[in-house]
C-alpha cells in the first residue's frame, strides 16, 4: 500500500510557474513509475506526465511539452511537477499516482492515487 499526498497547488496568473510535490508514504516508492494527471470541471481525468521508476525516462501529454517537467527524488520518496508558462486551460485538480507498470500513460494502469491539489490559472 502506497499513500500519496500532493501539495503546491494554488491560484496564479497566466505565465506564472508552480511546482507540485507528491510525497509517498512507503519505502518502496522507488519501485513505482509515477504520473501526474489532471481533471478540469466537466472533463475526464487526463494524463499529463509520467516518469519511470529510476527517473531515466519521462513522457508528456502534447499540450504540456516544453512547459512542464516531471522529476523524482527516490531518497525523499517524492515526485515533482514543475509547471512553467501556465495557461488558463491548465486549470484543474492535479493528481499524482503510482504504477507498477514501466511506462504507464492511462489511468487504469495506476494502482495508487493522491487526493489531488487545485491549480487555478487566471488571465
């Protein structure tokens, strides 16, 4: 069992940056691939970014490529999502998740989820 807790969300203006953090409770954090998803009101949850268990591989949804960066620190049991050049359409609840798959890009491939953190981008 892995418990995930996100933090770092907030209200920012378009063009600003935020860094989300996802702290994991279990010592087996390094054995899981990690991902970030988001869900805007009235929309389905969508994949944003993922990182392999070692941190050697990262992958992104097209709309965030070049603006968002996913990373992890296995010594701290924490994953991060650095979000730059934020846009209004990035407004959503952001969730981190852990997966036993190597390169998981869909929600069904993830085993554990955090409670989410709200990101609101105003123009």
